[in-house]
């Protein structure tokens, strides 16, 4: 392998270790952590992650709901982001509406 590939593998391994520790310790999810773990591939997927985290920060979504969906999706062998997106949307749809 050339140096760029080795560097990329090392960076991904370090992110995986940090992300695993953070989610196990109950720390807040970050956009970078989620994008790396869910293997987002384009700006639209990155934007969805950022919008979800903004919704958590503003109180529209519960952090527990997002984190549990994230932990479930990251264990999937393929299409982790798609599992996260559709799983989260389904769970939101099944919840009672938030009173205004």
C-alpha cells in the first residue's frame, strides 16, 4: 500500500476507537463522528446528519432517540447511513406529535 492509503487506514482506525469510546461513555455525538461511522458519501448525507444534530440541539429530537438509532445502524454490515436515515425517520413518524 502506498503512504496515502496507510495514512487513511490509520486515521479511520483512530476515529473508530475515539467514536466507540465516546458513544459507550454516553458523550454527545458529533457530526464528524457520525459521518465517519455511518460512512456518508456525499453532501446530502452530510447535511442530513448536521440537520439531525441541530434538531437535537434545539430540542426537536431527543438525543436518546438519535443515539440509539445511530448505535443500531452502525452495527449493520452495509449501508449504515441508509439504515440510520430510514430508521430514524420511521421512529420519528411513530412518535406522537410534539404539541405547539
